[in-house]
């Protein structure tokens, strides 16, 4: 079994943490921002120095290819590309590991193959997908979504920056210098497989004492928006019994949803209200309209159906206020390629690492790409389960172990 270099892994993490450094242990590195361009230029410099071919497609996705050590013989089929990577953009005040660790471990994996002169018959490719987070230009997983026909390119290129600058994603991409040709896009017919390493973004692996997560898929989810209509009146003069307080109504409905979901007694079921708006949002006025989001996730579609039924059976009136809801979007559970999942498990076992087979609760580029090429993922534990915040952290040794699993997984795929 081969191993990557721990010191090099640590250096990569520390170097890339400077691009968008917030000064508080995290980064803000929006897609195509100056900090993201710095990271991209560093990736390009390091990979071309190792002799890799550097290309970008019309979406700004980066492809750095290490050719095979032995060319296909006369009459032999050209071997498919083995891809690995993730994204280098972040959320506002995010961490130094989400997405970028998948890029850095793929870089370290390739550097190990080059420096140790490990023979391989397939091209091995580092890939960096553009705008996974959607933190500045919505939606999330934009460019992998375009590649997999989830989003229309023209519409996505007109996505306006959320900072009020008036700049579109298309304009930012053109200015970045990383817009390439459409012919450079991933070609499923010429791709053998994709392995994306990522931090877990949760506490399960650390709590269980696991070195890596063997990811078998991405859980399904539903996302709803609830609206409560009340009546705005003076906060000091309108008696309590006569009020139509939309915020109070919304709070009662939210408690009801939690209580009903809890009755399903399923520890794998997670649900979140992470977005709320209150109108008119003035402390002396009774709220007349409140909206909140509901995000529900589980791998079993039958559990998701039960949650939908709970929503559908809810009373339409709460605390004298009318409630309506609408589904925003849904996602079916995605299962990764069984053979590739087995390759990850085998690599972890042979390295003597303690592993845990699991689903991903978060969405990833690999989720979309699994529909067009054989795909799987590797998880590295997250300290304290923290992610999408400046507390996000995985010690370099944990990351190195993940890189070792990635390296040996790729080499096993190469044998096939």
C-alpha cells in the first residue's frame, strides 16, 4: 500500500488557508472572487510544475491531467480518465476544509504518484468544479448542475451576485481568465470514474473513532416554504385575545412539525428551519406575514413520504392566522457506484484504518455527476462536526489518512 506525504499535505492546507483568510481561523472565498482566483492560480502553478496538462471548460471548471505511464497499444481502446477533486469556493466566513480538501488531497495523491513514479495505465485527473457553494451566485452546485442538465447555462450565467454589485456569474467568469472551451468539458464516454474526498461536516466519524467514511450515497430531501397571514396592528393597544399574530402562529406550527416528525422515532431523520422572514419586522407592530423554510432529509423514500403526509395533514389555521405552503424542491436519494464504494472500503481495510459506511446528508457535486459517470466519495472526520463556519477543522493527520485512502482507491481503479 502506498502513502502520501504528511508534511506536504499539511503545507498544502496551510498555504491555501491564506486565500481569503478572515483572520479568525476561516475563509471567505466566493466563487471567482480575487481569493478564489488566487487559489486557482496556485493550483495551476503546482500541477503544471508536475507536468500535468491544464485545461478549463466553458464553465471555468479546471481539469489537470496526468498521462498514463504506458500508452495504449495498437488496436487497444484508449483508457478512460480517473478523476478526483472537488471545489475551492466557500461560504461567507467558512472553513479551510469544505471542498478545498478534496482538491488538496487529489493534488497530493497525484504528486505522490509523480514523485514515487507509480506506474498507471489510465490518465489521472484533478478536477475543480466552479461555484459549488452558490454563496455569491445562486444556485449551489451550479456548474456540475449545468454539466448534468440540471440547470440551463444561459440562465445560470445571468445569475446576479448577491452583494448588490450588479455583476453576473457570466461576467465574473469572463473576467477571471479561467473561461475555456466547451470541448474541454467532462466526457462521460471517456471517463472511468470519479472519486471525491470531502470532510464529513458532521460528528459521526469523530464520535465513533473512525478514520474515514465510506460514502454509499446522498440522502433524499424535501424543501418547503410555509406562509402565515395575520393582521398588523399596534403592539401596545391591541388586546391579546383579538390578535392575529403571524409570528406566534408560525411558532406553533413549527413546534407541531417537530413533535410529529419526532413521533416517527427515526434517528437518521433530520429537519431544519434555517430561513425565516417576518413582516413588517418592526418591534411596535404585530407581524402580519411570516414565512419559514423546512428542510427534511432521509435516505429512505418511505420516511420522506411520511413526512410529506404530516405536512399535508396540518391544520390550515393557526392562532387565527391562515397557513399555506408550497414545495420549493426535492431530491431523490442517490446511490453511488457499488464497485467504487467497494474499492474505497478495500483501500481503508488494507491500510488498517477504521471505516464507517454511511450516507452523505449534504449535497455535493458528486451527487449530480453520479448520474453521468461512475462515482463515489470518501469522508474525513470533522472536529466537533463543525462546518460552514470558522470552527471547521480536520487535523492534517486525519486529512493525510483520507489522502492515503484516495491514492490507493485510484490505483485499484487503475488496475481494472
